[in-house]
C-alpha cells in the first residue's frame, strides 16, 4: 500500500493523460464528422463589417438553393495574428477553405503555395463589371486569378465645420474650381486653421491631422512628387530626389517646428477625439475613420487630396477580397460561396450597412440613382462618390514580398524626419541601407 | 509611545493611499474608457467619465456568433476551465518535482534544475511553429486538452523554482519527526510539507492561473472555433486592421481582470498563513 | 527507500540492445524497401502518362491503362488577356480505357452540368495553366482519403494547346498505422525493462495504452497530416522528412546508448536510477510534459538558427546567421541594429527593472506585513491590479500618458513648471518611459512573492531580536534578508529572465523609438521574424544568443545558490 502511494504521482499522471486523450478523441471525432459539408471562412473584420458579414452568411446558410448543402462557418481571427495563423495552419490541413484579406499578401501566400487559382470560374459576370479596373488586376499573379474583390479602401481628405461655425469647405471648393488645389494652397489653408482655438483660447487648434510618420499615409506626398515606392520593373526605390521632396512636404506639415500644422505623435484614437472636438479641422484617413466620427454632432465631408504641379497626390488603393485555400476540401462549393459573398446582393448590403464601397458598377449605379430622390441615401451618407472618384486615381498598393519589407525601415525614416528633424537625405539613406540588409540573400538569389 | 505609533500608522496609511492612487491611475483610465461612449481616447486627465454608459459592457457580454449562439458565456467558461485545470495540473506536477529537487541529492539534479530554468529563456514566438506541429501530430489542435498541456508545461518551470525555493526553507526536522512516527515519503510530502508551504502554493497557483488566463497568441493559433476561444482571444478581436473598438477592448480588459482579483482575494489568507501557524516552535 | 529493484544485469542489457537494434534494422529495411518502391512507382507513372499521350497522338493501339480522364485544351485568343482561358477541344471521363483510346474521343460539351466532370475539367484547367505559365510539363499527385492518389500530368502539345492526363496509382494506403504501433511496442519493452519486476506489467500496459492510443487518434483524426501522407503518398510523404528525421533520431539515440554501455556510463546510470528512484518518480510527471512540449520545440528553435528562410523554403547555412549577428552585420557599434548595442541596452534594461521591482515590491510587502496595519487586504488586492489587468491594454494606456502634447504626464510636468518632455524623441526619456511602465507592471509580482516569502520567517526570531534590543534596520539586515534569500532568490532569477525577454512593454510603449535604439534583443528577434521579410533563421539565431546569455547568467547565479544551500 505504501509503495503504491509512493508511485501515486506517476499513476495519477497516467490517468490524467488517459482521461484527456479520451476526451480529446471524443471531441475531435465529433468535429471531423461534420466537416465534409461545410465551408470554413476566416476573416478579421470587426464592428459593423463583421455584423453585416455575419448577416450575409446567415442568409446564405438559410437558403438551400444557394448553398446546396454546403454551409459557411465563420471564424473571426484577430487582425494581428491572421497571417501567422494562416501560414501555420494551412499547410497542415487545419486552415480555412476561403478567407478574407487585403491584396497586399498575395505574393507571399502565392509563393508559399497557399492559394488556389480561381480563373477556371472567372467569367464576364464575375469580373466584367468591376470598378475601378485596378481591383481585378490586384489579384492576378502570373496570369492566374487568386482573389475576388469585395471592396476597395483608400485615403481621402476629411474636413468638418468647426464649433465656431467656420469651415474650410468654401475655401477648398474655391481652390478646386480655380484649379489651384495644390499642396502649397493646402498647407496655407491648414496653417490658417492652426491657431489658438477661437472658442477656447487655452487650447491649440490644428489645421490637419494625419499619421505623418507612417509610410502608408505618406504615399500621397511621394506620388505627388512624382516618386514611387516600387518602380514599374518591381525595384524598390527609397532614396530618390522625389522621395526627398516628399519627405520635405511631410516635415513641413508635421515636423518638430513651430510652423507645423499637424499635432505631434498622433494615434488614431487621439486623432478622432481631436477631430470630434473640432481641435483638428482636416484629417487624412480612409473610410474606416467614418465610424469614429460622432455623426450627431459633427458635420463633415470628404474630398480629394491636393495635387502638386499637376500630379495628383494619389493615395494607395487597398483591395479586400476573398481568397481560396489550395487545400479547400470542395473548391466548387467554396467558389459558389465566394460568388455569393462578392456578388451584387451582398455588395449592396455591405455598402448600405457596413460602409464598404461597392466595386460593382451596376450596384454603384443603382445606389447612385437613389440619391436623386432620397437625400439620406447610403451612397451620399458614406461619401462613396468621393471615395470612388479618388479610388479611380489611386495607385494599387504593391503586393510583392520586397515591398512589404520596405514599410518598416521607411516608417522609421519618416519618424526620424518628422519627430527628430533628421535630414531627409540622411534618414532615407539609412532606410535604403536597412532595406538592403533585410532583403538579404533571399532576394539576391533571385526569384 | 501610543501616540507615536498612531502617527506612524497615519503616515503609513497616507503613503499607502497615495501610492495606491498613483498605481491605479492608468487602470482608472482603462475603466473610464470602458464606461464612456465611443472609441476615442479622451485627452482629459480626469479619471471620472463625463458620460456614463454600459453599452461597451453590454456589447462584450452580448457578443454572438453567426448562428446566434452567445459567445461570451462559452468563452468565459473556456477560460475558466482551461485556467483552473492548468493551475491544478501545474501545481501537482510542479510540487512533486520541486519536492524531489529540494529533498533529494540525486544524480542529474543540477542538470535538471538548470534545464527547468533554461527552457524559459527561449522566446515563445519562435517555439510556436514546432509546438503547432507537435500538437497537430498528437491530434491535440483545436482542443482544450492541448491548450492545458501547453500552458501547464509553460508554467511548470516557474512553479518548480518557486516551490523549491520555499521547500528549502522548511526545516527537515519536521519530516524526520514524521519519519520516526512511521510516515511514508508521500505522506511526509502530502501531510507535512505541502500544508506548510501554503504561501508559496498560493503564489504559484496565482501565477499558473494567470499564465493561462491572459494568454492569447497560442490560444488563437491552436483553436479553430469561435466557441472554443478563450476570453483574451476575443479581446484581441476588438483590434481591427485600421481601427480598434477601444471601448469594447477596455471593457473586455476590465472583465478579464476581475476573476484574477477575486482569485487573489481568495488566496490572500493562505499568503499570510504558513509557518507562523505553528510548526518549528512546537 | 524500501524499494527493491534488481540491478539490470549485463545479460539483460545485452538483450535489450539486441532487441532494439534488430528492431531498428527492421524499420530501416522497411524504409528502404518502401522508398525504392515508391520512387519507381512515381517514375513509371510519369512514363505511362508520356507514353499514353504519345500513343494518343500517333494513333497507335492503346494499352490497358486505368485512366480517370483525358483533356486537350486550347487557349482562347484575346479573351481577358491577363488570365489563361481555355476552350476544351476534347475530353472524356467515366469511360473504359479500351473505349477511350479506340480512336473516337467522345467530346463532351463544356456546359456539362455533371459535377464530377466539372471538377475534373477544373483540375485540367489548373494543370494546363500551370504548364503554360511555367513552360514545362507539370505533374502532381492528388491524395484522396482512403484511396490511392491520382497523378495529374499535363504537357504542352502546341504553342497554345495543352493535354492533361488523370491516372490513379495502383498502390493503396495501409489500413492501420503499423509503424507507429511498432514504435509503441518498442517503447513499451523499454519501459518494462527499466521498471522493477513487481510493477512492470502495470507500467507496461499503461505505456502501451498511452502510446497506442495517441498513435491511433493521431492517425484517425488527421487525414491530411504528414504521417498519414507518408502512408498514402508514399515517396512524397517521405519527402516531408518527419519519418526520416524520426528514424535518424531513433538510431542516433540507440548508438549513443550503445556507446555509453561500452564506456560503462550505462551501468552507473542504472545504479543511479535505482538509488534515486524515488526522486525520479517525483520528477517524472513534470519531466515527460516538458520533454514533449518544451524541449522538442526548444531543440527545433535552436536548429532553426542554422537555416535561412526564403519564401517558405529553408536552407542550411551553417553558422552564417551567428557570424552575421555577432559581427554587427556591417553596422557600427552605435547603430541600434548592431547586436552589441542592443545587448547593452537589454542588460541595462534588465538590471534597472529588476532592481526597481525588488526594492519597491519588497518595500511594500514589508509595510503591509506590519501586524498593526488595518485594511491590509484591500491594499494588497488593489496593488496587484497592474499585474492582474492584461498588459497589452495598460501598456497602451501608458503610451497615451507619455504623449508629447496631450499625455497626462506631460500635462502634469507642465503644470509643475518642469515643462513637457518629448518622451520618444531621444534615447534616455524613451528608455525611462519603458522602465516606468514595466516597473509599474512588475512590482506587484515581487510584492506578492515577498509577502509569501516573509511567511517563512518565524516571528519568534524577531521577538528574540526585539529582546536583544536590535533596531528595525538591524533586524532587516540580519534576519529578514538572509532568511528571505532562498525563497526570493528564484523569483529574482526568474524575474530577470522575464524582464530580459519582456516583449510587450518595449513593443507597445516606445516601439523601439528613437530609431530602434530602445529595442531589446527579443524585440529585435521578433522584428527579424515578422517585420523584415520573415528571416526566421536569423530570428532563431538571435533567440539562441539570448538563450546563451541567460544560460551563462544562471550558471553564475547557480554558484551563489549553491553557496546559499551549503550554508
């Protein structure tokens, strides 16, 4: 008896393990048995976008004529962990059948063999009516189609009526009409609104709010200066005269000096708070910013970014779409689901309730037509007209693996320029050197 | 003498109150965010919210999946089950091992002890991929069992070290006395050493519980169903690609930290039990 | 203590090794046979595909090959020029091989609603597009659960025409994971052998049940896992390397054991095993878990440091990752990317933090220990909140408080008259911001540990000191500190390890600003893995260096522990 007691830890563990294994097999078997007739979809939407997606899926699952027995199961994966979870699980058969993500990981996932091409099903119905035209091309890699677009997102200029009743609207309209809406006049305008707040002199008001030290938000200035992050031939460009010009624009607007028109060290929640209070008159942000605005109190509008010497300050266009896994258990059924989720009915629902700009022309036209009779139409409410116009002029965000390496050094360089007044030449040279180092042997060996 | 000590008491309290308020200020900001509407960070310094709303809490607790099942209850339960089993398993595995390390001078003891310490030194992010493969091989992905096993093995090294340190301070004479009374090794361990190490057991229990309770990266990587997720995983889902639901994030954080405080409150009395209750003197 | 255990006699050891080695030989033999078989299988399959196409085109008499499908596709000129679009010229399925190649290809219309045909056509389309985009032939096995895999073979037959063949392999997957069961059996024999006669049957049965259960569940539950694919996909399954690695590992262990046996280490080991069997029994449960879930990933992490990752492929590069890091990678000593710079920051970071954690934690614990103090419980609960609340949100709160213009700290400093500080624009303020946040997060833990540890000091000692007229400070120095040491010491060692690897605070508060200067080694490793083009190998090398540094640190502290134990 005593001896048995002495061995108790061992026996105890053995039993615990056996019990857990038993429990485990029971759970796993029940999970696997239902697997053949479901389509697993991963996404990282939050808030309204998630709610509406769930509604659409519920509709699809409820209609046997649509789903033909294959129901969609949604898994929400946090945005930060999405790519890692996907690359971990897909090759081991644990991943989703279809998943929603922006187009900028296409190159990475394609080279790892995670994606299934969908061009077999691609037809006029599916691709012919998409707008802007860049949206389709974003998902094409080596003549094969890997994603169907859901929506496109890009930056735009927000401005609001301030608490004292003034608004930059009139001036912006005037400048646009006379064709003088360029970076110089934009800066002058922002400068005008950078002052002690007229309604509370203890506060400082700013003309502009944007994330000056972030490469994505810096892109319009680079494009307006005639530069590109990635050249036509796919080569990374960092320290070019255009990039230095663009960095100077950023420093002018938001650098650490008395003439800056943008508050330092902005973060999104802080920026939206300041905009809601009227302490920032204009903000450069994407459609996602709209959900942060206090619609009841703030009267705001969205418009084009300024240009420089006739070159438009084109923001990046990010296209969100649905991909199919190369391990999808039933590609035919999975594609049926994708077709529905990206289709007209779904697109319209997402546009009306989730603020996702429709990228199907017929949906756009139908919704636009509504606005003639109904001033509260969704197309006007979400400023789709403006976003769509800007999207047509936008530059598709590069999706190559090399381009993705660029963001971190570039952002670091911008932070140095904007926050610590480092000379653009020096900071960009540093970024160029770092990028070269990060690319390492992987790129040099060639593709 | 009496007035002197009451002045001292007053000063002690004053210091503690000021210190506690300073400590709690950032926490109060989180609470303020969770109680005020919208997702913006108010830039005012006042920790009391201007407008009170329970909407964020309602949203967090009322979250549902696409088939309309309530998620919060399940996820809370998952968290609780995983953390409790982790605590029990961690304590059980660690106390036996720590006892051995503390009481026996066996071959390989040094190596073993070092090993238990060394394995924590490798950053977890790089261990995740091999761990995923192992769990996949064992068929333990997407299950609580796998998560519990991973968490308890992560917590073991710490627990072993803490308990070993404490066991070392318990005089061997007590066990020798029990040995003379005819006790076995196991009953010495179970009846003499463990009851005397309640403070250390409380600390390690709290630690194991928190390891499991606050973890989200492994949980999210290993689990593939929303109803299987734990609470911190859900919390991460309020952080989106472009915007974050700060209100819900803060409300969720407050909810997540409440059980730990409750647990700590329960464990407190053990923290101050220990040797003072008897033992050496007797 | 009172266990009786027969010392393993040389005879029994010899027997075990004979058994083990023969088993390994058997496994190795199996391995070679299957490998050869599968390789030829694949080769013949491709040859068959080629021959078939040749016969189809040259009009020669068909062989009786079991085909699942055959397609000839033409690209559609001018249709969406960015994509490959095909017209089906001819195709078949469902038909018997003899009919298929009897000269008349039964052309099916492209709009056929037959699901199976559509799926086949899609696969043909994909294979054809692959051929056209790579410009060479394309062959792929498609595994089907429970059935032999199908070979899909596609070749370019004219500038804008491809032909695709579907051909099932004749080999079937074994119906049970025999190999795994066999390994379980081996393990069981080993266990039975090492355990004393009395308990051998129990342990044997338990081990076998565990291992076999695990095996079967792993096999049955994971039809797409590599073990299964080794069984179904044959050669391609081997290519995934798990079996090979396992086999090599097993034989390495056997050889190591054989060597220890010859040198006499084995018998000493067995003697120790018998002598301290009670000690080992107590450690065993924790050890087994650690082995599987901590040590194996740990070893994998170490090994990864010798590889370079590029677009999903790993390549062995020897020590070059380490050389790259230790030489500073071409950056000067003052560059934040230089390993030695980061190491300096990390050591400074760790020592400042641990010092603050321990002194504040212990100080508060001593105050809270005062038996006369009321409301201790409330203070204790309130003061652990920084530890209880998830640090990924509180760290963000702190970041907000350090904001240059709207942050609480700067507004406070402004009001006092010190003037606001731009926290993240230069090194020391940014470093201090991190330290303040982490001290806030870390002191409650030390407080709780100290509270527990203080309990191990008998109050009688203080009473005696009180009688001797010792001052509070003397009591603290002569009683509290020395007696706290054994219990507090592990916490300090562990605390420094955690602080050394404290990722969240650095990443969320300063984010490495200015210019990466406040990054510590772990955030640097993370960035190499996730922000700088997935250089997993380099990140693992960083992690290995972190490990080596911490290992040396604990070695040094171990000496102190040992000195303390000997007291």
